[in-house]
C-alpha cells in the first residue's frame, strides 16, 4: 500500500488527497485529536511549569493502534493536518504516539486541497512548528484552569453541571448587557411630513426638512398638524437640483468572521452551520467522477490571496465581463492586528468553477455558501461601482422638502455581487412647479438597541480581539448548549440562568470578564506562536492572582435557596427553586429523601390534549422547545408558543 503514510484529520479529506497523491501514498485519518487533558481532573502540574498531562481520548485507542500498524511499514510519515495551531498540535500528538513505530516524520502544509497545492506541499515538507504547538498548548491550559476552577463555584452558587470559560463568559456579558439596555430603553415618538409630488406623469416622494425655520421631524404631533395645514395651501417649486457620483469599492474577500456574518445575513446560517458547510467544501466534494476541494482553508483572518489566484480571477473577469471591469491596480485592505498573513482569505480553488457549473454536484446549502464565497472573491478584483446621487430641494413657501435619488452609472463589482436598489426621480428643472398628490404626517418611533445575532456578535468579538477564527462558532454553540442564551428569530436572548451566571462572574471575577484582558491574552498567544514569548510566562503571570480570587470567592459565595409557597404533593414540604443546565425547576425541600420535582409551566394550555400545560424544555443540542406537562401521555411539542396565546400574553405585558 505505498511507501509513505499521510495522516489527516478526516476521512473525506483523506479520500480527496489520496486521489491526488497516487499509489505510493497511503492516506488515512486520525479522526481529529487523539489525546487531550482528562475531564476528570485539572491534569496540569502547576509546580512543574504548568506541564499538561495528556490522556488518550476514549474510543481513540483503536485508531492509534491502526496508525501504529500502518506507520511500521512506511519510509516516511507525513503529518498533513490543518494549517493552524490546532492542526499543528494534532500533528505533534500523532508524532508522539507513533514515535516508536516510524523513524521519520515530516509536516506538510497546504491551504487548499488541489493537485498543485498538494504536490507543492509534498515537495517542500517541514518539521513540526513547536512555537505554534506551544501557543495551542498554552491556550488549552489557560482555558482549562479558568474552566476547571470557576465551574465548581457556579455549581456551589447555582447548579451542578454549569461551566465558565474565558471567551464564552465575555460573549455572555455582551449579550446580557445588551438585554439590560433594551429593558432600560424608553421609546420616543416624533412626527414628520411626507409629500407625494408629481412632475408630468411621474410621482416621487419628498420629506419635510424644516418649516418656518423649525427642523422636522417635530416632537409634538400638534406642531406637525399645524405645519401640514399651512403647507397644504402652498404651491411647490423645485429650488435646486444637484448630482454627484459616488465611487463604491468592493468589499474584501472573506475571512472566517466576515463569512459567518454574511452567511447569517444572506442565508440565515448560524455560525456553526456556516463552518460545517465550509468544512465540507474545503475537504472535498464529488464533482462528476472526481473528489475536489472547492474552497481554501476556512479558518483564517487574512485578506491575502496567492498570485496564481489573483491572475486567474483577473483572466476570468476580462474574458467574461471585459477589461473595463478590471481596476488599474489591486485594492489594499487593512489587515486586522495579529492576522496570520501566511494564510489566505477564503476563496474558490478555481474561479472558473462557477456556482452554475456545480448545481448538479452540490446539495442546496453547500451551493448557496459556495456561491457566496465565489461572488465575494471575484467581486474583490473588479472595478468600483459608480452610483449617481441626486438631491432635489423643493420649497413650499415656509417649508423646505428634500427628495433623494440614486441610480447605477456603472455597476462594476456589483455585476457579480448584486446591485444597489435604485431610486429613480423624474428629470426636474429649477423653478419647475410640482403638483402635490398627497401630504401626510408620518410617525417615527425610536427603536431599542437590536439584540445580537450570529453576525453582530461575531463582528464584535473580532473587533474587540476576543477569540480567533476557530473559536467564534464553538463559543456561540456553548452558550446555547449551556442554556445561558437562546435564539429567538435569529437573535440571542439571555436566559434567567445566563443572567445569574454573568452576575456572579462580574461580582467576583471582574478581570476575567473584561474584554481588554481577554484580548491581551490573545495577543500574547500570537507572540508565543511567533517565537517572541515563552508561554509559561503567561501562565505564571495569570495563575497566582486568579487562584487567590478563587479561594476568596469560595468563602464569599453562599448558595441562595428560594422557597416557594407551594407544597410538595407527596410529602407536604415546601417546594424550592432549583437550577440545572436545562433551566429552572421546582424540587421538594426534602430531597434526596423525597424526589418530587416539576418544571415551571408557561401558563398556556396544551393545544393538543387541552388538559396539560405547556412547559419549556431543552433537547440534547440545547435547543429550546415547548412540550405538554402530560408527557408521555400527550406528546405535543412546538418550537413556539401558540400564536394566539402568545399575542394575548404580549398584549397584557
């Protein structure tokens, strides 16, 4: 089976690479990490420079044995894991486990699974990058210390099974603070005036800017009504017409953060779904009779693009759209501080492989995401769009109105990415009289701050330097799984449990919850990867003050017991409020002698059996749903409360 062994993480990736390398290479998969810190103990020797104690992940023993058997018969073992810290660490652990079975190990790195990239990587193999391994190791140790020492405090105060993490806790704080702002928000109503005017056979809208030197909109409805009455009796004339051209630069190609944002906004994909779909596109898809990697590596924070890919994109644009769609020089996009410039942006491995050509090969979700990536990449090498903006100022004696229009003078990159919506105005001349078709008062109510979505939360995390491309989706998934937040129509709403956890952490571990602290840790980890900093120093600086706070909190934090007036139907004792990872429930104060417990009803009748009440529950993936209290006799479930009852409740609130 060939002279060489190539080890990757996934079977799909192995299948794609095997086709490219040929019969001299046996390609196999480790199925991800082989070892990790044990979940049953801290697994870190604090006294010995924070050295980790790794254990084989349960179920991976057979894989390790298989890899050892394969390695014994090979001249070289190539470690072809992903091109990031996590991939480097996986490769290092594989090498350690197979060190007695093989003599020579080499590391190969590629950012796309194409013939050219794979062959180039195998022509210039490297050694394991220990700086990168150490950066991953320090991150893992740091997160284990935070989680392992903090979580028991949450258990003591709230409920067993809860967890806290360095990045997830800051993300939770953002969501909770936003919800507090929404609850404090008080809406304000103002009143504007809108006119529908006619020139010839065409009508258009205009809004009042000011009336008798008073700016619109008005704070009082009566002021708007008085202005409307006076304006009704006036004639409308065009005061001025002005035009200007606005140049719009195309957005950069996708990084992980930008892809997750756009996939949510355009496709309504969660961060987790986006990364799962992108992983499949990267690792390889059966296109006709061949396994093909369709996009470059999807965990990146760089805008860099290879010279070959640039040339290919420009050739495509010239051939399909013409040279007037090619800019005179490449755009420069500002790289994020600490970006891994050795990586590339997310792009198609061949721009000539259009979304239309893959319609028969890709399932709908994969085709949608591929189309998004393909269009964004191609657009980033196209000419700017020119938008012609028109402003019409209109007078009606004491009133001044404004109408704004826009049209595409040259579509440029929008030929691919989608065009602005045009607002076309009739051709107007100064002093031209306009016919008022309608005048009306328009109410404007200020809206509360918008809750976070996958897109806006990921954007904020990146702007604050919290986490890295590989952490955004897992962070959001963990918050939902732990029942700290739930999704409602795409927005994150903190649960009562989420509020409690956030409050406790802010009270006792304010430093951990500060975004600057977490961002500085990320910068230091980047320095470890670059060989500029010893990772042990980060841990030595962090651990003593953190451990001191933990010890103090143990004495300060007392479990609060909320006793209700309701009595246990089995033993007569009072029921108390308890928490679990699935949420709040009522339990007998006599537990464990009496094991009676029940959930909190949402006070809505079950629309199916008409006898039970609906109760909030969670499935294995942490997703919220409503079920009947008469389960298993009644198996009614729904993701939402019945609309009629929900509307009645909202009306009463």
